[in-house]
C-alpha cells in the first residue's frame, strides 16, 4: 500500500520569486524514531502507513510522495539586529500543504533534508540532538496550550553530519499553520518589490486572517492582527518561563505560532535576565527582553507594509505607529491577566499587579524555581504552604508575601479547593527542563537509546496533571546537572 498525503498546495502557486523548487536529498538508511500518531490522524494521514519502511523514506526525504511540490521558501531577516537580505530555507524543504480535520491548512516541512539554493555553504542537514530538542519542546508547548509549530516525526538518516564532531544525522517533519515570517516580507521589501509584498499580504490574509478579507483597510488590519497575536504569544511564553533564544525576524511567524526551536530553554530559578543561548552574548533575547524584541520585530514588519498602506510616506508611517502603539497594552493585559490566574485571583483589584510583582521580586532574590513556586502556591491555597516556602532560600520572604496574598484571596468567594484546581490548571508541574532534555539527547546520540526520549515526551504531554510515577521529572536540576548554555545545532 502507498502512503497518501492529500496535498492542496497554495504557496507554491505564488510567483517563482517566493521560493526555489528543490527536492530533498536522499539519505542512506532512514529509520523512524518517533511518529506523532495523534497529529498524523489530525492531518488526515494514516499513521500505520507512515510507520512502514515507505513512510520512513518519505519522512526522511528519500522518497517524494505523490502530490508534493517541494520548495525552499525565500526570506530575509534581522539576526541579532543585523540585517541579512537573503536567508531562506537552507536546510528545510516544504513538501506541501494539507487541510486537517478542523479545516485548517497546515504545512508539512522536512528539516534537515539536504541543501537548497539558500544553504549558504551549509550541508542542509540536521544532527540528531537538535531534532530531538525541537520535537520535545514543540510538543511540550502544544500541551501547555501555547501556539506552536508541531512535530509529526523524527527519523535518523543512517548518515553522519559533521559539526564539531561526527554526529548521527536526522530529519524532523515539522507541521505549521504556515512558515511565513516577518523575514518573508523583508525579503521583498529590501528589493522594493511592492507588488510581491501585496501578493504576500493577500495570501496571508486569506490563509490566516480571512475575517479581514472585507476590511476597509485590509493591510492595516493585517498588521494590527499580527501585533495582537504576537503580544498574546509572548505573554504566554513569559507565563511558563520560556526563553526562545533567537528571536530574529526570520524566526517570527506571521501566524502567531512559536517557530524555530534552536537554543530555546525553560528557566529553572526565576531570573528576568536569564539567557541560555550560547550565541546571545549580549543578552539581546533574555527572558524579560522578549516583549521589547517582539515589538522591535513587528516594527520591521510595519516598515515592509508602508508602501501598501499609502503612497504618502508620512501618512503611512503615522498609521503604522498608531497600530504598533497597541502592542504594549495588549501584551500587558495578557501578561497581567495570566499572572492573576497563576496566583489564583479571579477578579481584578487595585494593588494586584504590585502584589504579584512583589512575589516575582522575592522569587528572583531567593532563586526560587519558577515552575514549582507557582505550582506549589496552588497547593498553598489549600494547605499551610510548606512546599512553596521551601522554594525560597529565605522562607521568611515568602511568609511576608503570603500573608498579604491570603488576605487578598479571602476577598473572593471561591473555596480553597476551587482555587487550587484553577491554579493547577494554569501552572504546569512538568516542563522540558534543560537537564532532562540534554540527558535524553545524550542517551540517543551516544547509545542509540530512545527509551528516555519516549518517556519524557509521554510525561510532557500531560504537564498539568499529577503523575506520581514520574514525580522526579518535576524536580529542578541538582547543582552538577545545571545546563548553563544551549546551542543552535545548525
């Protein structure tokens, strides 16, 4: 039997300047590591067929399925603030698009599938470690309810890639609402191709924001919609302690999904200045800088759209600035509302923001674990708070704050049990802690052992549930387990 992909491709129907047609490079001996069976079903694919040898060949790029129209997408981007006029998919190939069970158009892309015209002297391949990291973290983000690209499959290629040393090669099959980025608009803006910007904007509106098709000023409305989605997305990142690590404009999705999991990480101890990425030497993309960088990236998008806003430059700039001006309030509203939920407040009162900020300040000063502090605070809604106190180097710092918090929650009618349940529903117990991810990668790379990977993925699929058999996965790293740096792996 043949593996069938019901492709309905729209991006490859755009002008040739939007992409390069290129087939994946065949690999020696593909072997399926992991298939995301529920996602396959959601996409209208047959998981049993994908788990065959033929399926592994498709997921590794060795065989191109019928109906695919393989392309590498063109884009530019600001990388750490420096503009590069041509980047593009240097190690990823979009096989095509399918309509999922909910009627949503989804890209199916192979990462690590060989060189493309955009590879810039790279080999177009991916090592096993970064493929496993993206699979783990993207699926964890999905389980946390955060908009994200997803992972359909991971395959080892039977070949090695050369980085600092020889490493097992792998391919990730990534699924996204689309792979259109701020950098996609920048690619055409730097070439002064206003017609291409218009075509791209029309495509984005039809695909991601169809409610804007009848808008009086659809391109203005598009910018406003992207601003709103990015404000909400970045607020959600901060609420779970996530640090993207490389918030370049080419890694900023127009759909509002988290995309490109390179040196990403989740914080252990709360530290607003936390950086893990080995290449972020100046802390540009530190945890607390992410909202500011999000607005910076959106400003670059606005610059691209100015020619389709108005023929009058000053008028277009003023209109764009007005739209961008909404970001800070939108982010703050989403972030503060999320923080209130995290501390179990059902209503909004004067002084709430200051109360929560005092907790964050005490957490930072006392090196409290971000995830466990909020999770155990949910238990403190129904008990004496012994476990949350233990997160603080000086438990008295928590006691002082807790007195004010208990007085505040007493003003609301919910029972302690109701408050605890509501807090546990938004405060995860299990996140992809860096030391766990690294241990999984080492077992796979060094010993060809994927049992730790399977178990971690299983635990992270239920981040809000108590899982007594896997309680150790909630533990922060011991001092000798701490991961101080993460790497792109490209």
